[in-house]
C-alpha cells in the first residue's frame, strides 16, 4: 500500500508541475503575442503553439492531477475525514471545469479562427477577441492551483473540531 501512495503522490505532483508550468508558459506566450494586423504569421504561429500547449500539456496535466488526487483520497483512509483534502477536491473540480470553459475552449476557437483567416474564410476583425479574458482566467486558475499546493503542504485542520470530555468539563 505504501508504494501505491508514493505512486499516487508522484503522479499528483507531476501533474501539478505540468499544470502550473503550462499556465505560466501560456501567460508568457500571450504577452509576446503580436496583433494579427501587424504580424499575422507570428500571430498564427503563437496561436498554434498556445493551442498545442493547452491540448497536449495543460489538459493531461490537469487530468492526471485530478485523477491521482481522487485516487489518493480513496486509497488513504486518513484523507477521508480531512477537510483540506475535500477542499482540494472541490477546487480541483472547479479548476477542471474552469480550464475547459474559460481557457481550453476559447484557445481552440481562436486557433480555429486563425486557421480560417489564413485560408481566407474569416475577416481579420474576428481574431484576437478573447485572449484578454483567457489571461484573466489563467491568472485566476493559477491562483487556485497555488492555493491547492498550499493546502497540500500545510494541511490545515478544516471543519468541526472534536472535543474530548476533559476539554468540555474544563469549560
């Protein structure tokens, strides 16, 4: 059982590193993203990079983190009553949904619009309409991910406190 715990912890940590690293990388790429009207080739290349990072690193990292966290809660009985573990689970689900809706979806749409523009099917005005919103979403999701790391390291006692009879009789 100890080796299962270590394997789950390794997967959870690896997924978390990939998740936070990709979020940071996406922010850096968005800062470097040129206006489509000034450099359409550079814009198209970086938009394709962002799409691939989101598909091939961000989502798998997030999925690995969430699944290994769920399995850890199931496998480690000490986590069953730990408020911090359940809070991490709740924020992990929020992260998964938020990433799909506020990051992954808009990135895929922008990459698709860029490809359509390059093939002549879409006007230039349709490009670069959602990256500012994606940036804010990434910052928010990154903050939640860092909060999850803090919860996992410090493991605060959350929930109702248990009192033994000696403590109750003293009051």
